[in-house]
């Protein structure tokens, strides 16, 4: 039996040296470029449209899709407003957990998991930057210091309006959906995909 099979069947973690180098490159590219896209679009949106309520919505598709700046001091849907430090701490813990899962336990050998968790990491990095107050400057309301900048507005007429979000939120959602989708795959399909990834 190959040494790899003996190691994996014993239940011990697969070290980072067992993860193909191209997975590390892909993970870093997606995480860094995704976070960069999020921060760049936030900066452009706030520079172009100003702080929340300074300018009316700039519609891309009238009544459905627009650009409107907002600052979310909470988590999803504004829950936990004012607890930015707590959410920043949880974000760091989640990021560390992802790195351990991918590169210590070997989950990065799966292209699917590597891509999904890289997207989640990009979202974490983009919003963590805001949570740490790195965008905040003198003159802004203090409660916004740990707030996340949002700028994408979606609604269906006046009847339904989704809370404003950003590119980081989109990456987090897509990554999470990919993880949920994989969790519904039969166990033998997951094993086969991991085996093929090692080739």
C-alpha cells in the first residue's frame, strides 16, 4: 500500500507538503484578487457617491439595481450593531481555521474546496479591513469606525429591498453555497474528486 494511503487511513493530518503547490497559488490568487476587487470598488463607490445619504441612488437598472453607499456596523442584516471588534475577532479565527483546514488537514487537494474557501477568505479579508477601521478617517461618525462599507443596492420596485452589500459579501455567499452544495454530494463522489485532485 502506498505510504500516502497508510498516512491518510491512520487519521493523521495531511501536512502542507502534501498539498500540491498549484493549490496554494490558486488559493492566494483568488483570496488576494477578490479582496482587492472588494476594497477597490468600495473606495470608488464612496468616492463617487459620497457617504450614506449624501446623494440619491444612482440607478443601473431603474428600480431594481443601483449604487447607494451605506455603512453596516453589525453583521448580516445589521444584526449586532456596534460589536465590530467581536466580528473582527471572529473573522480572524475563521480565517485561521480555513488555512488549517486547507493546508494542514489537506482539504486544498480538492479544487472545489480550495476555490470555495479562497472565496470565503477573500470576503473575510475585504470586510475585516473595514472592521479594523482602516478606511475610517477624521470627521466620520465614531460608530462607523468598525463599520463595513456597502454600496450595491438591489430591490424589486418599492415592495422588496435587499440590504445593501458589497463584493466581499458576494464572495462569502458564493463560497458558502459551494460548500453546502458539496456537503450534499454522496461520500463516494467526494472521495473520488479528492483522489482525482491528487493526480
